């Protein structure tokens, strides 16, 4: 993966539409941004760019990841009402995205929000940012890279 010197998506990303969905309630702090697109470059995986747009034509980008291959022990559980509101009938219909926070000068200190994932119904293409029911076992600032493991390989 390339390490970006700026925390903005590269221009060539705009031509790499992977998936689009709606977030009728937006994200926390971004309620008016209800259209989402997942954009990717193969050499950036497992990281994706999530582009949010609003009706005015404004957009904002977030770095996200699907946690399965990166955090195999992460098992988010949804409240029954949240699953019903998203019309999820079983876990295979849910795409889980976690927002990644990057420090420009310290990329090895990347953190991922495991408490408030974005859950998207793959069938309906509608998503919501939710607080998982088993939130007490996770952190909103989970270090993506174990500092001791990174130091050992340096």
C-alpha cells in the first residue's frame, strides 16, 4: 500500500466506483451527507475511501475498512431494532464498515472505530451508523497496528 502524504483521496480514485449506497440519516456529525460511494485502489486495500455527498453537491471523504480480514476477532452484534430497521434477515446481508482515523505524521498509529460501525444492507443498499450492542468489548479508538509488533519488525 502506498502511504499518502496528504489525507485526501488521490485524483484517480474518482474513476474507481466499487459500490454505492444511501445513508438516510447520514453519519454522526454529517447528517446532510446521505449518498455514499465506496472507492478503492487495489494497492490501498484493505482500506477504502468512502465518499459522502449531500444535495448541495458537497462531498467529504473517510477512510474505512471491512474488518473481516484485518480484525478477525471483531464480532459486532446489532440490537434487534437496528437489524429490523435495516431489514436485515441474516448476517450475510450486512456489510460492515469501520471508520479509520489516520495521523498524517504517524501512520502506524491509525485507529479504527469498532463501537460505531456503518452497517449496510447489501440487498437494499441502505445503511446506518450504529452503536453495536456488544460495545463494551470494543473501543472507538482501537489501534490498528500493535505498537510492540511494529517495533519488533523495525
